[in-house]
């Protein structure tokens, strides 16, 4: 029993990536991970790091300045005591006991605000001086700390913390032979200084926070304006279809975004030209191929009814197939001109190449052939492709001239450019045809207004010239003939000279101004 076929699943068309993102992620997710938000978060992070480092450095410098200033002031007070003892000792008026020395000095001492001068004898409090006339509260409540300073041998600096209070101190020992040991301690109450610094730091943080908030608002709108061309670029790219490629972005400023916008517009121009050229090319190619196919099909269908005309039918079909083959080869050649490896450049001698082209042309058809001049300079080119372009011009000239007409070939070098031309005295080209004759499948009309050929020969010539970074120029008048000139830049530019007319026996070529198709 044959197995039943499995039911086929309906094909699902792949959705664009941008649409998948919109469907799979909510609005807040896309907003959170947008470029605008990430830029602002990085800005906030960097600004926060800079603020933290700056505030920390300022706080450290301020604290160190308070400690340094307090230590300097206290050391000056102790230096005054040493100077007092030395001066009294030199004058012989130094009191006999440590107690009297301390008393005399304290009577002369005038303390400043937040400063305390305390004297100890044998580790016990002797006397003190302060701006308020009182000891610090922590000393009165914790007098057991006094013996700690009685063992000081030299000067000792330090700091003490009691809750919110901060004190700096310098202890100095007093030792004289035959006198009781004593200790002098200078305290500095730095509480108010540190509080002022903390308040200033809080004000600084508040001002910086306000500034960061305002700068974030401006940065948000600025980032929006900067990224607006990118959003417009995305919308334009999403709205572009093959049938509508006329949208362009407005360029503002001269920054990287403007450069990107300009590049995007240029890309759209190239794409539009490519799509339009492709459409026109497909339309013309299908039309040109449809005719021989129809002819071949019709004759093959009629062959069964006319077997006696088999030889004529086969000959006609082979001729049409040969024409189709030439058309396909020409189309392939035009398609290859866009490839970077289309040319194989080598250095060639222009005069020998011109003479070779002249010899090849003479064998095509009986005409009055002339070699006008030969340029004396090496050029960098693809010899086969350039020969193909010139021979196409020669065949074009042969088709539009009679046996009594003249076809002239020549070359020259001027202003770092090489010129190769083919001139004839045939029927010429109408002015309205000169503007479009280099387009694909465009053919000039003769006097009987009948088209001939496929109209790809001159397109191939133009493509080869453009591949050499050059162009082709046309000068023609009805009834007087035409001159096609291929112009190729020299690499590198050289100062070349024409072949002298007397030495060559030929006249120098002077290109007449005419229509120019730029590469």
C-alpha cells in the first residue's frame, strides 16, 4: 500500500532584522540600549569619575593644609618658649625652678583662638593658657592621658579625635640640669576648620550635581540632534524600494555625520543609476533577443510543412544564432568592464601600436586608408582591449563609408594624455544622435532612417576608455564624416612630443572640439 504524502508546511517569509528587533524587544528595551542612552551613560560615568577624583583630591589637599598650618603655628609657640629660656639664661635672670620658668612664660603668653598651651611637671598638670580660659572638655574628662606625654624625649606631633572634635598637638620636653623635668603641649582645635571644609565640600558636590544634571539635559538634546541624521538614514534605508529610490538626506555641517550622509547619498545615486541601467538594459536586451528567437522559432515550426527548404532554413537559423552569440559576447564584455581585473596593464610603445592598428585596419575593407601621425611615448594600457576599442571604431567607420571614402588613423601625446583617433569622410552623424550614440542599444540612423547592428559597439569602446580612466570624444557633421578620439591619461605624466611632420611625411593631428563622453 503506497504511503500517503506528508502534509507540507506553509513557507514563512523571513522578516527583516529591524522588524524582528521591534517585535521581540519592547520600547523601553530599545530605548535603554540605544546609542543615545549609551553615550549619555558613558558621559555620566566619565563625569562622575572625574568629579570623584577632583573632589577627593581637593578634600585631601584641604585637610593636609589644615594640619600643616596648625603644626607650623604650634611649633612657632614652642620656638618662642625655647627663645625665652635661652634669652633668660644668657642674661642670668632664668628662674631657679621649672615651675617658676613655666609661670613666667605663661604670664607672657597670649594664646590665639582654638589654641591651648599646657605645661606638665613630673607628668602632672601644672598650668595652662587658652583663649577661653578653660581646658578642652576631653582633657578635663580624661586626665589620665597626661602621663603619656611625660615620657616624651623630643618633639612629638599627633592628632586626636573625640566624636566630631579634631585636635592637633605638638608635645615638647623640657630638661635642664638640676631642675625638674617638664613637658609643654600645644593643642590646636581644628574642629571648625574641618567642619568648614566639609560644608564647602557638600556645597561643591551640590553645585557639581546641579551642573551634571543640566549638562545631561543639554547632552541628551545635543546627542539627539547629532544622531538625527542617523535615524533619518535608517528611515530612508528602510523606505527605499527598487521602484522608488529618489529619497535623499539633507547634508548639514562638515563633520563626520555630514560626511557619512554625503557618502550615503552618493551610494544611493550609484544604486539608482545601477537599477535604472539594469532595468533599461534588461528591457533592451530582452527586446533584442526576442527578435532572433522569434525568427528561429517561426522558421523551425514551418520546416515540417516545407521540407524542401531545409537548407535555407538551417542557414537562416545558423545566421540568427551567430548574431545572438555576438550579442551575448558583447553583453558579457560590457558586464566584465565593471570588474577590477578587466584590464591587464602593461607599458606599450604608442607609435608601434598605432602602426600595428593601421596595418590591421587596411585588410578589413577597400578604402582610402591613411596614417596621419604616431605619438612617440610609452603608455600604460591593456593592448588587447585598446586594440578591440580602436577596431570597433574602424568597423563602425567602414559601415558608414564607401569605397571612395577616406579613413584616417593616428595618435599623439599632449599634456600628459595619449590620443588615438579614427576619422572618416562618410555620411556623418546627426546632431540629435551624437548625444545618445554611446548608450547601449542606441543606433544611428542613415538617410533611409533604417537601424542596423545592435548598438553595442560604441558602448564597448566607451567602457574600455573609461576602464583606462579616460574618455571618448566625437566630432561629426552630416555629409562630412566623423572623428572618434580615445583619450587616455599617461601613467606617470610625461612631457612627450609629436612626431615631426617632415620626418614622418605626415601632417600633425589637431583634435577639433566636439561632443565628449566623460569617464
